[in-house]
C-alpha cells in the first residue's frame, strides 16, 4: 500500500529541482510498479471525488441521477459507473450559470487565472484555476519536461499565442518551475514569424514549444530569409494542440528540418495540467501520467474501457484540481493504448501512435473512414511536397469525391507530375480509395500560426472545417 500525505490537494516543494544527471523528477512515483501506481491513483481518485462531491453542484446533480455517493467508490469499476462529462454539457452549464458554470469549487476571491478553450467551433468555455492549481500545473509540467530531457541549462522559445489559450502558459509555467530560461516570444501577430526567425538566430534557444504546423511554417520562413533552421541549434522541440508530433512522417520532417528531437504532449485545455499526456525522451508515444490525471480509454460506442492494445476515446479525470475539476471528461479524440513498459522504466501506459484523430474529425468517404493524420503521414513521406495540405470532400451526383490538395516545396527540384502520381498511388494503398490529387505551387494554401485546418467538407452546408483536436 502506497502512503499518501494527509493533505489534499498535495503541496509540492517549489524550490526542489533534481540534479541535472538525475533521470527522474519524482523518483518515488516514477519508479513504482504498475500495481503500486494503480493503488496510488485509486487513493488520489477517492480524495478528488470526495472533494468534488463536497464542492461542485454540477457533479452532485449529475451523480444523484445515478445514485452515486463518494462512499460508494471502492475500486475502478465503481468509478466507471459515473457518467461522462462532455464539452457541450460544460458549455450549456456555463450559459445557464455564467461565467464559470456550476462547477466552480472555489470562491471568486480564490481565482488565480482565467482561461478559455481555443473554441475553434462553438462557444468557447471558460475555466478558472486557483493559485494551488497553477503551482501544481507547473510542478507536473516540469516533471514531464524533465522526462523528455529539458534541464535548467536550457533556453526555451515559446512560439504560441499568449492569450486565453492555456497551452502557452502551461509551457511557460513548467519552464519557470524547472528553472530553465523562458523565452516567451508568442505568435499570431502580423509579421511576428519573420521576427521570430531573427530573434531565434540571435538568441539561439535550445528548445522550442508550439504547434507542429507552426514549427514547419517558421522553418519555411527561415529558409526564405536564407537561414537553415538547423543553425538555431534547437535540441528539443515539444508540441501540443495538434496531433502532428505523433505522426511519424511529420515527426521525421520536423526532426530533419531542425536537427532536434520532436516530442509530443497534450490532452485538453480543460484538463490542465495538459502535459499529463507527454512523451519521455525515448519517444515511444505519450505516457499518460496517471497520478496527475487519471486517463481511461473507452470504446466510442459501448463506452466501456477497452483493454490495452485496443483503440478508443481518452476520458480524463483530474486528481489534483481545486477550481474546476473534471471527472470523466469525454475528449472525443482517438488513440490506442498499451501498458508495455517503456525503456524509461516509468509505469505509465502509453499512446504509441499518439492521438491520431477525433471521432468527429474523421470523414467518411464512400464508406471508408479517412483521418487527416493518415493523409498527413503520406503527404510528408513524399519528396518534393510541401508541408501544407487540405482534404476536400464533395459529392458528385451520388458519389463522394475526395481531393487532396498539396503544394510543391518552394525549393523542390522534383517534377510535380511525378510527385502527384506517387501521392495518388500511396493514398490509394493506405486509404483504400481513389483520390483526386491537386499539386499546387508552393505558398498557395492558407498558412496557420496556430492550429491547422485540414478538412473542407463541401457535403455540409456550411463547408466549415470540424473542430480541431485537443485544446492544448
Ligand atoms: Zn518512457
């Protein structure tokens, strides 16, 4: 039996930093067996659930409907009786009880930060954090960053928007807690990318944080300005907000462009500390750091937890959250999980293929499920093609048509017709579909400094792209 301190939520020593040669930030937890970890998670879960029951009107109501009281929680099966929480539900609750909804468990005076989801579609949701939540986020992020190799000697360029988007702030808080130098450059202002190139050239950061599509866009800009991105000297690039860092061809492309390693992190903004999904230096897929956020992977239709080795939807529960704890938040993402031990020795399960889609991001074309990430993997494996691409789905008569628009790389020497042919053949073999391919000159498709929009579904009236992947 693992002993927990009496105090909940836990308070961490803010001055503690391991020696630079140490492998683990928190060796007690990170070297547990999988059984010990399960035991620890269950104990933390009981405390979080008790707290939520005592403080959250939102959850008390939800749980009353299934006749649940915290004393009923003896094992994970009991926990699985609890209903899921959806983003839509949070949105509606916040409209009814503005601005935070009925799940605010602290007083307004205790709110330390207010953030919101990136809200690519629908009304954004608001969430508050207490000072303690913020400190625990910093602690958790520092722990995960340590695992993927950041050390206090690093200089970390943060190339994402500083706004209500908690991704940037979460990276910043983690960097500060770890004791590395934070270089919070931001993104999203006109002309900022050119400036970023010049600043990076001057300052020579050793690490980069942002979205994968932005890292590629920045590299393109650097090359236009005559700078090889390898000359920045970045050794670690870590990402969230998009699945790209878990897509093998995108990862290879980022690594060969920058000469540093590519690390995938991120769950959802609401689940901050969102780095509770995060790879270690071995990059065998994101670990789910179960003692920070308890993650289940459930079947999208039966809603039952799936065994390791199977595919499903991650469902998240906070274990150390005070202000607006989430219990069984339905992510709508798709992943596959495994508990095969990683070479790092940590007991956490992993998502070896990352988060590769969303239940609602997938487009069905002539009965075939098509994930933008599968197309991305093919596009980025073909020499001469650029990094941007779009899927355009339309209907001609009764037939669905899928077109993939790509660009030639501005510096490519390959023949566009040969690249198009090779793309068409590979897509056909990977997707099992005939795809119309359009190869465009470099720079034609709209660029993003934030999350890439990949799907245009003309079969829908609005023709808008579906909601992007996880908020953070
Ligand atoms: Zn590992």
